């Protein structure tokens, strides 16, 4: 049977422990000065080296090399016995399966016997937080005053579950997550030693997926190497379930274009093909996280193929950061939601439906109307799409408005509701409007992106919208679309051409209102 990579490449000396220099430095100094403690507590995330360091300490205190600075030597009989898992005085106990007070009493009875081979008996109790309260109490006296030949090393991933009485009796060492670059360096070493072929970007993805756990990273590499192919980024993404599928791109595009039918079709097609709904939700969250990183100037942190990266950059420009954060939160809930147990697609359908609705007013710091000086304007990006309607609206601006913009805003929901069900896509587009203004006989609609404007500017869409406005308000308005950075619709009770409205249209937001 082939030995797992994480076991084969487990550090056998202090110099090969990765990412835990602060722990290694303290323990090696104690060994050199012959000041080894009787009880240690190693705490930290899984796969960061707790058991490895415990075994190194067991070798070092029993090593026969006369120079303490060279312990463990990995050459003497005791070091060799530990490396080959046949050292009788190293006792490893899994607290998860030995949780009772009787198990601890049995250990306490046997601890008084002298070591069989070495100078010290080393008891490594893994996942010690799993012990019962009674078991911890039975262990206290032994931890405080063990026989001179016994050393306890407790390891845990959940230190908050360890009683304070136990913590006070141990030397505590916190193990940290291993940095990505150090994990990548170790994986490169293993790849070379095992004569594997792997792309560096694939190793970086593995390192990031391991979340700072060296053992997890080595296990993932082991899993990928078993395919027999070169470990590419695409292969790593596929095997690890992080590949950006066409479904993810289609769902994201459907939200951008306010086209729920396309999004639902993509979701159902994926699930009918056997995709796991939670896995799909997680892929959506990972993709949206990539958009957020690109928007925040950290695009180099995104692991994606050239084709997918190009699409991500386009989506990152089209969505606002607030939109991306909202989508991430919604799909993250879907990834952990249990309501869809009887209907696998339900959680994703609910998430998509929620995102098709405009963001609730409570999501922004808009509370009540305010004096103009309390509005926070932000510079609006200049674009050809935005400039065109402004130029077109100059001529009607001189003429008197045929209707007040405030009246249009008040009737907007009624206008959308008047549309027939067959025009649900148009309703979704009108619902996504960020800014409404009237200039002469022209209705100016502000959208968040060029993609939405392209959808709206189709002749049949414009004609249907004009008819709905005519039916509700009895006015015939020519519709012009523009890109806007407005963070919300202008409240109906405010002058639609006033200073506050102008600030909102350029990205400002109302933070307070004096009644």
C-alpha cells in the first residue's frame, strides 16, 4: 500500500517544521537548557503540525546524542524507533474515542510504571477537548504532579473548550496557519521529489484551498497526483470543485441583465445534470468573491483561467461593489440553507428571486430626508453611454416639462404592475432603474450598467414601457437611458430637479432627514 504524502514527508527534525518557528524556537531552547516541562498544550488549526512537533519533542527528550543541540539526531536507536512507530514509551491517545473518566483513570494507573526503553514516557492526547468534564477532573492531579519520568502533550483545535484548570497546569503553545508561500514551497519540493508535473498556479490554488493547513495541502496534492495527469489549474479546480462552470456565468449574467428566466433555466439544467445545489451555491460565492477582489484591486489573488478571468473583469466593471457583496451574502445563505431539503433547487431559486428585487432601503444608510449639506456626493464616472442621453436631453430641457418627475416616481410601481405577465423581463428592468428624471417630453432612466441599457433600448421594450406610462399617467414620453451611479431612487417628496436629487444621481446618498 502506498504511503500517504503527508506521512511520507512528515518533518523528522526541527529544521523541517514549516510555519511554526515561534514554537520550535521556544522548545529547542528548553531542550538545550534541560528545562523541558512536564505538561504542554498545543493549540491551533488542523494540519498545522501539533502532533508532528509533539513527536519531535518525544524523540528529543529520549535521544541518545550527547549534544542537546543536536537532538533529535534521527540516528540513535530511540529516534529510529520513534520514526518507525515502535517506540514503546510514546503513547498516543485519541481523546475523541477515549472520553470517559474510566479511560483517564486507566491511564493514571499505568503512568506510574517506569519507561520501557527511554528516559521519559510521552503521552500525546489528541483532540483533548473531547474529554468529558469528569475525565478532565480526573486528569488534573496527574497533570499538576506527574511522575518525573512522564511528560504530557495535549493537542486541540478548540482551545476554548479546555477548562481553565487544565490550561493553568500546562505550557501553552499556539500553532498558526501556515502562510501560502511556505505551503507552495513545500508542495514544489514534494512534486520534484515524487517526479510529478504540476503548474505553479495549481499549487497556489491547492495552498489557498487548504486554509493554512499543511497536511490538507499535501493530501490535496496526493489526491490530484493520483489522476496520472499533469496537475494544471483547470484540473485542480475541477477536482476540488472550485471550477467556474458555465452555470455560474449564466446565473451571474442573468442577475446583471435582470433576466430571471435565464438564471432559473441555468440552475435547473445544472441540477438536472446531477450538480449538488450547495456546491453550486458555493461556486457562485467563490466567483463573486473573485469579483470583489478584482474591484478592490486584489485581482492577483484570484485563481482563474485566462478565459474566465476576462469574464470576471467584465462583470467586476458592470456590478457595483455593494451589489457584489449583497449577492455573496445571499448565495452564502443558500449554501447553508436547509429549507431546500425536500426540493433541492428551492434555496437557489429563493436566492435568485431575492436578488432580482431592488436592494431594500435599510441596506443603505438612508434614514430620513435631510438638508442638502448632509448629502455625500461622489464623482460620477464619465462614459459615452452616459454622455449620449445628456446631449440628447439638452434640447427638450429648454421646453417645460409635460409632467413632474415626482409624479412619475410615485406612479412607478403602478406602471410596472400594469405590465402583462408576458413582459416580466421588462418589469424587472424597470424595477432596476436607479434614477428617474423628466426633461421636457423626455423621460430619463438611469441604469447601473451598459448591459442593462442595451436590454432596455430594444424597440419593443421601449414601446411597451411608453404604452404603460401612457396608460397610467396619460402622458406620452420619449424614453432615454443613461448610466448612473445613483445609490437609490430619489424620494417622491423631494424636488426631482433640486440639489439633493442631483447629488443622488451622481452617487450621493441621504444619511439623515429633518422632519
